[in-house]
C-alpha cells in the first residue's frame, strides 16, 4: 500500500488511520444513587423495575440500593431483598 501511494506521489501519513470501525462509546448516562433514591421516593420499587425505567442493569441498581441501605436512606433488609422486594424510604411504614 505504501509503495502504491509512493508511486502516485502521495506520502503516507505518519500515523495511519485504522480502517476498522471502532465501537462507539456508550451514549447513555449511568444511573446514579440519586436517581435510584428519587425513583424510590416516587414509588417503592424493586431493583428490576428501576433498572427497566432507566435502562440500567439490575445489578447496578441493586448495588445502589444496598449502599443507600447502608447509609440508612432506604429500607431493604439485605441484598437479596434489594433485588426481590420493593425498597422504600427509611422510617415508619
């Protein structure tokens, strides 16, 4: 290829550009703990319901619920319940 370009009088670039298409970066914003907390404030929700609403993974949402629980902001008893039971704001029911 470089020889063909040289014969045409074209110098090849110092850093050739790859012709292989690169994967586009992710365009959606990741879900944050604040998003999860606001979703739970609106309506007690399971991790799967919040994940479906925001287009995030259930694992990520479950991890956020677990961290919010550790900070005593939401009230699932443990990680298993964070996946299967609705989380709600900490305090009396």
